[in-house]
C-alpha cells in the first residue's frame, strides 16, 4: 500500500490533508506568473476581439477567441495565449492535486512513441486514420500518441515483477494527437489536445475495480472543484476495449453526446464529504450512489429499460459534453505485452489494468459552456485566471491611481492575483473587457466613491454591487478564496 500513496493523508479533505478541498480554499500563489507585467493590463498581452469570429459555432469557442485565450494555428491545433494558458494550467493543477490526493503517482511520457510497441498489442493496424504516423530519418515508424496504454505497460513490465509492488497507479498530463475527421468547436474537439491519462496495475480484478471506483471518486471531486457537475454515465468501451466503463458528462445544449437520465441524478453531489481512498467499501459506496440511477449516453441507451426504470416526469433527454472516462479492461494489454507479476504462491500472472482520462483542454471550453452570459465568460472561483479585476475609472488621477495601487498591493501581499486594468480607456470599455474575460469579482475605483472612502465590489455572476472601503473589499476577496 505504501507505494501507492505515501506522502499524503488520503482522506479526501480529511484532517491534515495538505491540499485545498472542494469549497474550502481556492487560494494559490503562482510566483512565476505573479509579477507586475502579468497583472497590469497596460503591460499584459490580452488580444480581445470586438467582433464575433465567423468560424465559431458555439459560445465557448466564440468567447475563447474573443477573450484572447487561444489562436488557431491549423485545423484543431491551437496556441494558448496568456489568459487561456493560465486557465489551462489552473485546470491541470486541480487535476494533479486530486490525483495525488487519491494516491496516484505522476510521471511524464513522451508525445512520440515507437510503432513497435503498438504492434505488440495489435493496435498499430487497428487504430486507423486517427493515428498520426511519422517516419524518422532512419525510416523507423513512430506515432504521435493518441493514448498511452502500450507505453505505460512497457514501463511497468521493465520495472515491476512482484505482487508486493502493487497496487500501483501512474498518470501523466500530456498532449495527445488524434487526427479527428472533423475537428470543431475550438478546443472541445481538437486534433492536438491536452489530456490527463492514468493507468492502474493490480493483482486481482477486485483490486482493479477498487482502482476504478477510486478514480470515479477523484474525478467527481476534480469536476466539482471546477464548478462543474459531471454525471457518470454508463458508456461503450470503443477502441480502448474493456468491460466496465463510465463517461463523465457535463450537461450542455451544445454537447456532442446525446444523453438520457433520471433527473434525480442531478441532485447528487460529493461536496466536501470525507472519503478514504484506501477503503474499498467507501469508494464502492460512492460509485454505487452516483451510478445507481439511470444515466446513459446514446451508445448504451436502452429505451425499454429507461421507460421501465424512470418515471415519465423524471425522464430527461438532453445533450452533454464528455469531460472524462474511466475503464477497467483486465488483462487486455498486460497479457499480450507480458506485464506479469509473481503472486504470493510464486505463480506468475498478468496484472489487471484500467485506464482513466480527463480532457484537460476540453474542460476549458466545457466550463465556459456551463458558465457564461451574453456579456462573456463567468469563471468559477476554482479555475479563474485571476482572482479579481481592479478597474480604475480615472486613470492618471492621483487619488484613484493611488487607491488602485494600494488595493493591488494588499491583494498580492495576501498571495492573491488581481488583474489591474490600468489602461487609459473609457469606463465602458474597461467593464466590457472585464465582463468578457469573466473574472468572478471586480473592484471598481472612481473619484466619486473615493471622496467618501468607498470602492465598489461587483459579482460577475449576479451583477450585484456593494460599496465598501478598500480594506473591506480586499478582506472580502480574501475570504471568498479562503472559502470561509
Ligand atoms: N479530440 C479531442 N479534443 C479534445 N479533448 C478530447 C478529444 N478526444 C478526447 N478528448 C478528451 O479526453 C478524454 C479522454 O479520452 P477518451 O479516449 O475517453 O476520448 P474519446 O472517448 O475518444 O472522446 P470522444 O468520444 O469525445 O471522441 C475524453 O473524455 C475527452 O474529454
Ligand atoms: Mg471517451
């Protein structure tokens, strides 16, 4: 057990857990990005677009382009501009924190893989045109990895030979390439995309199913921290292969999957409850709670069963965005590739495996689909690129400049990261930019308010404003991100 989760208290949100748990703390310090250049708009790089780009069919794609988050470089291939990059990194951070909390161990595998590994599993021929195949100068066949089952199995078989080294779950967050026939919707269906993929190795099927359940719990926590409700739905296994698999779907009209579910599933939340990741029973009971009600994608939907099990008034037919998937596939890769361990009776047997993916870059789009209005993005606190905006209504005025500088200094001293709009622009333009880029909180500083010692704190989500002293505004922002 020690090797699968040594340094952390694995009780989710438990006492002594060193990581922020859901709803408790979104505070963070990013020293590498926290210098003045990054957080003063006059010196930042935020290429906001005024017009709606014609190529964008869905709101997240439109707003990511308008907010200067991404730039398309080829079909389905994007640069992440500074604002988008901050969101991507923040999503990745949450993914890492929740994986490490579950006892899973990060590593990094390359994007390019030798074709020979995939010939061993038989998938080199099977995978089809989605796989980008490359030949190097020595005429060796390579491929840009669409997923990593073969490579991780190769790492495992090179170093592990005994049941005593199990259980083990390794994961990485790495760029993938799938030559999608129809890349579209911006980063939601790219060709190059960023994915967390993790792989469990276990002695028995029972242990591997525990790993499956553990992943399910850790994924629920991950999405909830991002302000999302992602519903586990029974899915089809596709080219990865396997018996047990669930997809996680965020409900959205623009989603590519058709989904059928009992409306009661949307009432279930993990919240900040404590779950011991080492406990088979606790993880299984969460899995059962979240998967007992009918929730399926079109691939596995069974109309007769749906009608039989779900009362008509609770039947929902909607659309969803797939933001993750978990699989148990037994010995599908370990057997052909010879990934075996010796058990306590001295017998050698292939390990039981599963693989588990989160669409890290797709999530940036999915969060926007789930959280926006007609003025722009509304970031949940967990993933916002900056904790709050500071808008100076009269740039160049000694009093407003001074007050903004003090608020900025007070926030950064607390480890918070404000974005200060210190450009010489009209108030309307500054508000429009802040609304588009979607920071959840805005402190507005103008000469009239300052005359009575007040600034305005505005919630992006509700649009409600409150007047208060600059100190109170700073304290409020701190409190929000401490989850108090
Ligand atoms: N082309 C893509 N662009 C962006 N994200 C993707 C893409 N393909 C898959 N993902 C994300 O990676 C996660 C794990 O990959 P997985 O192998 O399960 O994808 P998939 O089932 O083939 O996805 P899809 O059915 O959407 O093509 C998916 O749940 C999804 O969130
Ligand atoms: Mg999938």
